């Protein structure tokens, strides 16, 4: 049944008092028309359950703003949403269009640090986030007493004549009354040569979800610092907690080792027992370690750029050439595909947060089914 205003409804009950489901939930397309965002296509999704988010077909089917009952979940950088026309690939120039948002996808054949690989130079985090989607579809329909909302689009990463021919098809699904949504990605290698498969789901969380007292929770068995900067100032010991903004803070990156259940499912959440007005708020992402075997934490409580990145992926973001040298570069064979799913869920009660912490402990101790 559909959930709305704290109760369950049948389709017949709701349609007897509303003229159109868009009155309480739905997906609405739009086009941005100002500044460097001009021409970028977007879709605003509102579940009617307090959760709303903006999908950007004009930017790789990524997610910009996301909020729950008016409280922001993600982080938006000072670049604002920028059109792919302003994309600069060399070195770290990718950052000039890094609006961050709730989700920035890094990949497909390159993600992580810039640098050379087999005589070719690669910029930071790849090109897929700066590609426009095609075959865009919005599907809103009743299935029995559930009102389902789906958004779908397809993004290409192709090097003409020679090189990769990769396609990512993304489907985002939610429903009336939901406090979460699912992301389904299928990556196809439409070429005939094996290609790197480098995906990093750069999920970026900000104020008020992120604040002093917020902490990362999951079945975390170990924390590895990327470098000396991450180890400095009790970096590893304090990797899972967040302070107030710090002037001139230097980012720290950690790689988390996660336990999983018998189906290889695991999760990571960001919990804040009080976002400033006594309200608890949390976000949880659930996924399979078979599909996304690595997890990166990007901690940056800097004054003016106060953000935490929680990032499941197929790789650690050390760069394509570095991973090849280490023998850790995953690949996708020609004429084959790779599928994955991430479930996002908002928690807004202390009881839900305590249950999540118990679940994390059980997984970590090997007691979960």
C-alpha cells in the first residue's frame, strides 16, 4: 500500500481525494537556464514521504540537491551546477565543474588520481559525470496499491576510432511515501577489446546532516590511510567522527574494510543524533561487495568546504596507471556487461539508528545471517 501522512492508503482511497498523483508525489523534468548551468536538463523527484532529490540527465544522471523534510542531505560546492561545455579534463581541472551534490559518478574507464597509463594521460575522476544522458524516460504508474516513480537514462563514454566504447544505463526507482530510493546501473562494453572498469560512487554529505557529533557507522573491520596526510593528527583514530569546521584543513582519505552477510551485502551510514534542532537524521547506503568491492572515505571538514564523501566502488582512487602497476585494475571484457545496485535510505528516529548500529556490530562479529 502507499504510505502518506503516516498512514497506509489504497489506490482507490487516494484517487478519491486527489486529481493527479503529482499533487503529492512525482517526477518533474526541467531545464536550467542561468549562468554556467544553462541548458542542463534536470528532473525533480519528490516521494511525498519527506524525501526529494534532483537528478541531472545533463550531467551523467548524477544527483545534485537532496533533502529530507527540508533538511539538506548532500553538499553543494561553490562551482554550482555547470554544463559539460565547461568540462576541462587535464590534471585536476575536473574540479572546476565539481558541484559535488548528493552523488557524482566517477568513471567509467578512469577514476581517481590523474596521471599516465600506457602512454595516455588521464584527468581526475574520468568523464562520465560530464556526459549528457540520452534515451531519457520518466515512468510513473500504479502497481496495485503502490505508486512507483522511475527515472532512466543512458550515458556514453567513447573514444572515437580506437579506444573504449562504454555505455552506462542508470535507473533510479522510488515510490510514493518512500524515505529512500534505489540506483541500478548496467555498464556495457560495446567494443570488442577489454577495458578498465573504474567506478567510484562519490556520495557527498553536508550540513545539516553533517555536523559535529555526526559519525560513520558500518561493519568496519579496518581503516587504511591513503597517505601520511591521512595518518597525521590522529587521522585513522578519528576517521569515523566529524568535528566543527577547521580553517585550512587538508583532506584525508581512508579505505574501509567492510564485513558482509552471507549474500555479501553490506552497508555504510552517516548518523547524526541532532542536526541542530533536536532532530536525528541519518543516511544509509546498502550494496553488494561482489559488485562494489572497495569503499573510500573522503573526509574534509574544512571551513567553507565542509563535506564528507562516502564512496563505494570497483577501485580505490589511486589512478589508472598506479592500479595497473599494482595488478589491481579491474576490467570488463568486450561485448559484456556489469550490473550493480545501491539502495539509499533515510533514517529519522533514534530507534532506527540504534538498530543500524546493532546490525553493524553483528556483521562485524560474524553473527549476522
